[in-house]
C-alpha cells in the first residue's frame, strides 16, 4: 500500500516486561520525509520506592549524557497481578529522531 500523505506507525516489543519502540514515519507526496521519530517506553519492574528512585536517577544521568533524548517522561503502571505479587512498573518514555 502506498501512502500519499500522512504517517505510519510501527510498534515493536523490546523485552519480556513489555517495553516498546514505536517508529513513526511521515509521508509527503508519496515520499518518506525526515526525521523519523522513535518513541521508546522502557518498562522496569520495581518492588520498592528505593528501586523506583534508582530508576529515576539512572534516567536523569542518561538525559545528561545523551543530548538526543527528547520529550522525557516517567510513568507508573500498576496491575492487579503486580500489586498482589508486590511489584509495579516504572516506565521511562522518550523520543529520538533519525535524520
């Protein structure tokens, strides 16, 4: 299928925790335009606030060393199974551009 105008999004699962990479491509006049966006949602399983804080600090260090990270955000995800078993997910979200 040829796309004339608009965007295409392809999502890949990266690991067993459910981390994902969404590749968003824009099309203009039937041709792919640059940049291509890669939106990452990296899930880390944590069991305590200390682990949560360590993931947060690690993400901040990543941001300081890698200047290509755009739209950084931290999200939390709770599931009934995780609450029952004593864990939850901290999700590091960010975008990178490919030129």
